[in-house]
C-alpha cells in the first residue's frame, strides 16, 4: 500500500500548447518533402485531438512521377509547389467531424491558401512554431485573412525546460538502443 497521498498527483511538465505542438512536429516527420516538413494537429475546446496532417503529394498517385524541386526559375510543373498538399489541407480533408471552434497547431505559419481553409472551417486559433516566411506576400495575406475572420494566431516559443526535457528524453532513448 502506498502511504503518500500525493503519489498519484503528477504535475505534467508540458502545457497543452507544448504537447500539441510536439504532436504537430511528430506529424511533420511523415512528410517526404526533403526541404520543408510541416505537420499540424487540430484539437477541440476540450483538448481532444480531432485530426492531424502533414505536407505531401496528392494521395493515391505515383509520387515518383512528381518533382520535389523548388527552383523558382523553372516552370511550376517542374517544382513541388504545384503538386504538394499542405498539412492543414490534408488534416481538414481527413477530419472525422467539424472543426468549428477548434485550435490548429502547426509547425510553420500557414500560407494564404491554408488561411482561407482554416477560416472557412471555423478555426478559432492557430498556434505555430516558425514564421520563416514573415513579410512575404502570402504571409501578409494569411494574416489579413486571420484578422478579418477573427482567428487568433500565436507563436509558441519552446521553453528552456521543454528543450531540456526533449534533449534528456532523446539521450535516454539513445542509451536504450
């Protein structure tokens, strides 16, 4: 018998935002894109995961016939941009239920095309890790869509505690192998 009444009261080391951004990072590992791996997770108001997605080519087609290149001096048909489905779109396509009022956790700030989808399905907040395209036209348009649709957006900066925990976790995993 356990005498300590606090034995089962374990305080989580992760906030919900950190937990779900880690889930989005895990989803991004499924992407075959050699340059930019993006993942996302949608959760409801009770922090229950609804759907997830990652960037990749159209489902069900022969991927070997499509390019992963991103040389913008080449015609669009020779670049990945004309063929890749973004993580947010993939997640929306596979959602088993409504996303109205949900929160989207994504590793890269959404483009304007994904912002239109997020607004259309009623997402209330977007939490993201990176905004590497900040200032570009598609980024400005996405932020305008979010503003007009009253969608909050917030960058999650991982805490040193989270980063230390991740480092320790991976060291522990390495030792187990």
